[in-house]
C-alpha cells in the first residue's frame, strides 16, 4: 500500500494501515492479506481519507512467483523489531 494524503490525515491513514500491514518506508506499507482483511482495510481507509484530495494505491500480486524486491540503502526496520 502506498499513500499520498493531506498532512492532517497522515497519522490516521498510517494507523489504519499498520493494523493490517508492516510499515516499511515513509508512506509505504506491505504484507499479505486475506480477501476479508483487504476489504476491511479499504473500508477503514475510506472513513479517514478525503477521496477528493487523497490517494491510496494497492499493488495486488496474485502469486509470490512474480514478487521480487530490490532495495538500495538501509532498510527501515518494522517497529517492535529488535534486530
């Protein structure tokens, strides 16, 4: 999930996203969701965002076979990580 929302709604959108996904970078969260979790996430986000100004994008992969993550620099550690 990638989001671009008004500064006054960033904290709310991030809080909803963290209930379902892992925060990996500024405005970027990732993780695996069931269809029910995905539907719930979209519903909760719809309640806190202003759809006339904000944007949230989901990149949905049907299988892990097509997933590859290339990264440069230091990865952001998920909160609560002790590594």
